[in-house]
């Protein structure tokens, strides 16, 4: 697979994983009322808001950061090293997906305690 095709496949793959994690968490959350949007250092909720904002914040952030990263990578005026872009994509995707998974874990733990 060519460099740009590999990048797009990674972006699409990670985005699908983000959506799957969010969909899985959405099934367990209450249908109405606010849900935690922020947790303190001990994992206790200290901010509440819309469930759809909470579920979509990381997937949307991933797409925006990715677009910015790719735009800067291709417009820097220097030759693009596809290996560096692929590595950056893997690091970005894995880090944000792990963060999203942890947030969803805290969210589900809160929902089950209700």
C-alpha cells in the first residue's frame, strides 16, 4: 500500500474504532439527563453535560488533530517522509484511542453506580 493510502487507511481504521467504543458506551448510559464530562484525579465526576458531547469529543478531536497534522506535514515545503507520518499516525491514534477508552470506562463505571 502506498504511503498516502496507508495514512488514510489508518485514519479510517482508528476513526471506526473510536465510533465503536462510543457506540458501546452509549448503550450503557442513561437516555436522559446529564452525564459526566470531566473526572477528577480519583476518577470521580466533577463536571456534567450532554451525553453526545461526551461521546463524540474524542472522535471529533482525533479527526481535527489528524487533519491539522496531515496539512502541516504536506505543506511544510520539504519532502514528506511517509514513515514519519505513519509513525505519528500510529502514536496519535493509539494514544487518543486509549484515552477515549479510559474516559468511557470511567463513564460506564459512573452509569452502573447510578
